[in-house]
């Protein structure tokens, strides 16, 4: 089994930056993809960014050019660097780690609040 733990959320002013971390443990070798979803009150869950074990990345259009996902395989950790934050980025951000069959773990989420 894989287990993930997030950290790094908080309160920031518009235009500021935050970095989220997602540390994976357990059957690390089985992980194919890691990434982040977010969900704001009253809105649908949105895939923010993902990264494969070969380094391929995807981003939501709403965060392209502002967010960067990266992976430190030595630390089994994925980072989401969020720059030029906007109030619309306010949400609970959840990390996930999945194997090739879509099995894995989801974190409990970390709150990101961007004030105007």
C-alpha cells in the first residue's frame, strides 16, 4: 500500500506564493502518478497538476504559468509551487499517489486561502 501526507497550506495575500509538499511512503515502487486536486466550497473538484514517474506533467488551464509540480524521487516527495496566487485559488488541496491501475492513496487535504 501507498500512503501520502500533505503539508504546506496556509493563508497568503493575492500575488503571493506557497509551496505544498506531498510525501509518499509504503510501496513506493508501485507509484505511477502523483498529483494534486483541489475543491472549493460549492465548486467541483478540479485536477490542478500531475506528474508521472517519468517526469511528464499536466496542468489545469487555470494554473498554467503560475503553478509548477515537481518530484524528488530520492525523498519520495512531490511539490506544488504556487506563484501569483489569486483569491480563486482558495480551496482544499489534496495530494494523491496512484499505480498504473489507478490504485493508491489520497491525502486528507490542506487548506489554501488567498486573501484579496
